[in-house]
C-alpha cells in the first residue's frame, strides 16, 4: 500500500509540474527563443509554417540583438482555441501582435490569415 501511495504521489507531482503555458507566456517564450536562437524551443511553441518563416529570417534580424527582451503585454484576448497577444519588446520600436492557437494541448504562435485582422 505504501508503494502504491508513493507511486501515486510521484505521478501527481510530475503532472502538476508541467502546467500549460498561457498565451502571454507562450508569446514571451517565442520572442525570447527567436532572438536567442533557441530553435528547439521556438519549434515547440510555433506551428510548422510560422516556424519555417521565423528560421528563414532569423539571421537577418538577430545579428545585433542581445540582452533582455523587456517583454510586456499591451493587450490580450482569447476566443475559444484562438488567442491574440499584443506586446512590446526591446527588439521592436512598436508593439507587435501574435495570433496563437491551441494545438495538442499547447498554445502555439501561428500565421495570421491573408485578410485576417487582430481584434486590437
């Protein structure tokens, strides 16, 4: 009985430790992993299409970057499985906006449709 209780406690602790990231946390991870060239983490929090786009321009946009991201959320909203996060960072002169979708139980940054506009 003690072994079963111990096993249950370990499984419970592991499952609680891996909580789902919010859209805001995901946006911060994507910005920081892009500019720090942590492509494994970038791939984890983006959809395949946007990941390829980011990797193709990464060398051009990250050469002069460094230091803290100073990431701050300006505005965010969630509509079911879609979220929008408008944010400031040290890497851009004006706020940027990410569209996120829930995929495989995680929030991931994705492409914005051709005529799609953010709610901000």
